[in-house]
């Protein structure tokens, strides 16, 4: 699957939050890692061990190559398994997921794209069940979702005793509506912090906020 700008924003923002919350040396779980983008971005900025799960065999094999070629390979482990069957025997300080979304939207004829972009392999409710089993009491989990799914997921998470702590709402420019939401949850109720990020300005150039967030990951920015 292609690397998307919103996924890069997600990875960079996660790494920043892990360090801000002083969880940099703890365990991290990446559910549905694809070819390993989020795990690699988190590894670049943190010092903890990262477990990644990917059900698709081809993506899993590509992630192995990507992990092995990185400077952080000793801290990266990938599992070719259904996340619903994953039983690591430990808890994680941080769980992240760019889940199969667009639930109910038009699907592609390509089954691999459906698995990556839709809820054909993992529903949002199932994702919450996995998080509940594997997250430490003091930990947090973060998801990247289409903006129109944000409200629904917050309500669903609340019903599972997870509470929104922070959100980053993403738009192409300040003139465009939000199209993605990055949501952070924990098992503790707090005041919700909301930030907004426009990728480009009205002239088509990257905004200073985007550049600051992504400059350590992009070769040319």
C-alpha cells in the first residue's frame, strides 16, 4: 500500500506524544502495521520495543524487509497473525492503529485494498476489544480515522471505558473541511485537548506546522 500523507502525520504526532508523555522506553503495539510505516517512525524518535501485527502475508513480508534495513531493527518485531488472536503475555504503554476504515463506504474490487482500507478484517469495535486486552492501565492508544467516523468512535470508546484525551484534526488547507482525525484515548477522564493542522496554505505550499512535524522524516521538505 502507498504511503499517505495523513499516515505520516499520524506517525510523527504519535512519536512526539510518546516522548511528551514520557513513555519513550516502554512497549508499543502497532495493530495493522501494513509495511511498517508507523512502527518505523515511532522507532526513530523513541527507545522502546515495538511489536507490529499484520495479517496480510505480502505486507508482512515487505515490513520484515523494511525493519531489517532500518537502524532500529533490534527493537522491531513483526507478527503475521490476526490481531484478534494475538496474545503477547504482556501489556503495552502505547497502542497505535491506522485501522481498516471507510466502514460502509464504496469498496474496491481489489481484495487487498479492501482489507487495508475497509472493515473487512477488523471492525472498530473489535479494535477496542484488542486494546482493552493489551493496554496497560496507565497507557494510551491512538487511532487515525476519517473525520466522519470520529464522533461515532468516541461514543463507542466511551462505552468501552476509554476516554478521549487529545485530538488532532487534519485538513488539506484552512479553506477545506477536516478529513482525518487523530484520537488519543486512555482509561482516565481528562480535559480534552484539541489541535488543528492544515497541510498546505492557500498558495499550495506546506504550512510551517506541517514542516515542523514532518521535517525529521521527509528527505525534502
